[in-house]
């Protein structure tokens, strides 16, 4: 704005200064979809440079996706039932808690039984 004050007369200086203030304020504080304004300008310029770049695929499921069959009227997803989570039994929980309490001194029933050593 200082350069425009030296170069232009006062009325043109005011016009240029107001336009400069609006443009710099927009770039500094404006947000579009939560992102700064300069990202919006960059996206517009990239779109104008490469307008034939196809990003959107105009089908609900691409045919390359595995596990889907395309029917004429509907899309059927082929799935198997999820594996059931195996809950540990109460005796196994008691054994694990004994291992934790003895800081690994109790080896468990698979390791030969009650191997309890001195614990500090």
C-alpha cells in the first residue's frame, strides 16, 4: 500500500488499498469447508489445468471389488459369518491370575503344574 501511495493519486490509492485489503484479508482469514482459502484457490487452479482428470467413479460398487456379485436388480455381498470370540473359562482365568500374582513363578498347567519358586 505504501508503494501505491507513492505512485498513484489519492483516489486511485484508496481504491487500490481497499482492494488489496480485501484480497489479503480473504487469504488470511477466510475458510471454505474448514480449510484455509489458499487451499481452495489451489484446488481451483489444479482443476482448471487438468479438467479431464476423472476422480469420481459413477458406479455403486466397482466391478473389480472382490466379494461382490453384480446382479441386474441388486448387489449381493458374499460374506461368511464372523468368527465367534472364544471366552476363556473360569479355570483358565484363575490360572492366569495365579501367574500374574506370582509374577510368572507359577508355570501353568501346560508346563507341568505347580512350579512355584521364591518371589522377591
